[in-house]
């Protein structure tokens, strides 16, 4: 009898400890999935027009832009999650191995090859040397353009640097806008690049 | 004493033609600069209106004068240049046909235009390769010139084209008017070499004018392209490809360059090379040569004049549609400039 009582007490203790210990275990926390990156649909011209006579805010779009937007929207799959995944790989594939980039690289290869053969076959005359240097220079610049995907020139934010001033003065500001589809949120948001007050904004955004 | 006076008089008389030549060269350069300044001013102030008026007035006539100039430069017999001209005319025909067919297929619904950028890239590549072939053929005829640089340069251009086909096409739109200045340069070298140096010096004003237009109009608001015609003009100037750049700047720059092009073909070249009135066809070798084609030359120029009148009539009836059709078909004259410029080099 004593044995039975002791056994029951031991089992109860073990169970109690187990339950208490189990309660102290942190429940498995589901890792928040990283926010999917937005998908770039279209880049088009955009003008912010202050109008003192306007009754409500309006978003006007040309028929041409609407057609472009329709075409871009038609390429989107119905499932937003799949869309983001597909768009990610699509953008990556375009950046790394689009047919256009391949053709650009192929022609650049041909250009360098022909320039090399021409230089080797020519008698290294002064004019030909100069022309070869120019050609190789152009090829190097082209290669740099391929690598940077033509990011030279003022950034898109440059055109918006005077937005605040123009809004105060009732003037129109024109620049380019990227239309993106984001996974979360509701409605439409307009994010404008403005120079930071501390003056530490990105280059090209400062006045 | 009398002999001394005669000698002085003779040297003074001998200096007269040179002085007159210098004076004429100065007048020519002054007229050129005045035209450029007036064009730049009007193109900057009223770009849309100036574009509409200039295309209406000068688009047809400048094509007629260009055709006449090309006929004048065409030899009566091709001889050793036969292959060059066969490639040139085949290229002009095929590339123009493709250029006109693409929008036509799009508008009749046979092509959705989905891969427009790739198609543009292919057309630009064919254009570059065609010009490279012509330069190679021309270099083979002229032993003084080496054509070894042509293919490396052509492939480098093709590479740039495939990075941004639309931007490459826009570059052609802006560069084409400047080809007329090159024609004028070659023409002066052949007919009035003493004018060449002042002319080349005067060309240094062009980058200044272009920079000034860009500087003054960079911050201007976009042009109101709320009607179909204004929208077409801004799109032709590249607003769709360069949305960050003011459409006022793009249209002004494009119209200014177009005016230079019209000025060279309608005023400078006919006046400098004038050996009679434009309708005097005896200056055309293909017309006056015993084995030439006088009837064909006459017929071509009469048909061209008729098309010019039809173009004006079209502009009056429906300016926008006629402008679209004109700029598609006018690709033929843009392409024709390449072989004839190469022949003059």
C-alpha cells in the first residue's frame, strides 16, 4: 500500500513538473515572412498641378498611359502572392539575362573582336592606332553602360526637388513616376522624393 | 610713273574678286547665323505652333529639293558603283517598307505591338549593318580609305542600340537634321572651297545655341498636350521615352534642328549650287546624258511635285493624320541621305 501511494505521488509529481515545465516553454513563434518587394509595373511621366479652382483631388491619365497600364496589368497573375514571387524572378531574369542584354553583349564582343583583328592586321599606323583606341574606349563605355544599366544622368528625384516650392507658388512640377503594386495596405499612396532638412539627402535630391 | 600706276591698278583689280569672295562668304555666314538664331528663338517661344507651321510649309518642298539633289548626284551609268547602288536602293526600299508596315500592322490589328521594343531594336540593327555595308563597299572603291574601322564601330553601335532601342531611335530623330549640315559642308568643299572655313567656324555657334535652349527650357512646365496633335508632336520629340525631361525643351530642340535641316535643303544648297532655276533639268546628268533617262527623270520630279501638293491638301483636310503618314513615309528620304552622303565623301 505504501509502495502504491509512493508510486502515485511520484507519478503526480512528475506530471505536475512536466505540465509546469511545459507551460514555461516558449510557444513556437511563427517567423514573420519578409514583406514582398513591390513589383514595378510602369514608369511614366507625372505632373503635380496645384489648382485653386479644383473641387476635389483628381488623378488624370492619358489614353496612351492607360493603354500601357492595361498592358502591364494584363501581365500580372491573379494571385498576389504568386505575382510577387514571379515578379521577383522576372525582374532578376531581366536584369541578368534578358535577350536584349545578351544581344548587346554579343555585339560588344563582335565589336571588340573585329577591332582587335583590325588592329593586329593593320600596320600600326598612327591614325589607325588612334581609331582603335577610340573604338576600345567606346566598347569600354558600352560595357560600363551594360553593367550599370544606363543609370547615368540625373536621378529621377532631381525633377522633384522644387516640388514644395512650386506647390507653394501654385506652379506645376513635372517628372517621372514609377507605378508599383505592393502586397499590403489599401488605397493608393504617392511617395515623393524630397530633400531632407538636414541637407543629408541623397545626391541629386538636394537643391 | 604711268607704268607704276598701271601696276598698282592691276594689283587692285586682281584683289577685287578675292574681296568679293570674302564679302560673299561673310554674307553667307551672317545669313546662316541669323536663320539659326531666329529659328532657335521661335522654337523656344512657340514650339508647338512653330512645329505645325514649319512641317506644313517645308516638309513637302524640302523632300522635292532633296530628291532633285540626289538625282543630280546620281551618275548616268553606275559602272564600278553598281553593287554600291544596288545595296543602297535595296536597303532604302526594304527598311522603309518595314518602317511603314509596323505601325500599319498595329493599326489594322494584325500585330498587338507587344514586343515593340525588340522589333525597334531589330530595325535599328539592320539600319546600322546596312550603312556599315555601304561604307565597306565605298571604301573598296577608294584605295585611299581604310574601311577596317567600320565593323567594330557598327557592332559597338548595335550593342548600344540593344541596351535601349527606343532611345537609339530617338537619337536618330535628333541626329538626322544635322546630316544636312554635313551635305552642305561637302557641297561647299566642291563648289566654293573659300567658304568652307567660315562655314565650319560658324558651326561652333550650334552647340552654344543647343546648350542655351537646354539651359533656358530645362525647368519649364510641360506643354499642354491635351489634344491629339499636340500629343503627337510631343511624342515625336521623345516625351514618352524621356518623361523626366520637359516636353517644352524636347519639342523646341527638335523643331530647331528640323528648321536647320529645312534651311539647308530649301535655301542654302539651291542658292549655292544654283546653275539655273530648279526646274531646269539640264543640270541633272541622268537627264542630259545621251544614254540617260530624261523622260523618267521628268516623270519622277513631276510625280514628286504632285505628291507635294497632295501633302498640302492632306494637311488642310486632316493635319494630324497627314503628319503621322508623312513622318512614316519620310523615312525613305532619311535613309536615302546615307548612300548619297557616302558618295560625296
